[in-house]
C-alpha cells in the first residue's frame, strides 16, 4: 500500500486523534503531556511516535520509560495502539513511582 503526500493525513486523521487522549504540547524534540494520560503517563512526560508504529516515552517524574517497535503499517494501527496502551499500564503497575 502506498500513499501520496496529500492522502496520508486525511486517511489517518482518526488514528492520529486516538493518540491524543491527553492534552499535549510540543518541545524541541518531543511531544509533551500537558496533563496525565489514561494509562499512567504523568503530566510533563515526553514521547514520540514513528511511521511504522514505533513509540517511546520518558516519564522522568515517575522514573519510567518505554519503547515499543512494531514495524507495522499503517501508522496508528488499532492493534498496535492496544498493545501500547497495555504495555504502558503494565509499566506503571509494575512499580513506577
């Protein structure tokens, strides 16, 4: 499957919105959570995502971080997002301060 530059944003707008369940802002190199996320990430945590459903976050306040690399298209695949959500909840349930 290939996308033209103009087609990609329109095709995946709902998936991109699903990544934004908590208010976010931008820093020089990351997306920054303005408020706590539903799976444990605290306000001030930094994150990024890549086209192949690669995600990482750094939560300095909680002493937690995670990386999930799936190499799966399309970006924002519902299965990949479900795994990310479960993974994040497990990290915070496992003792992140």
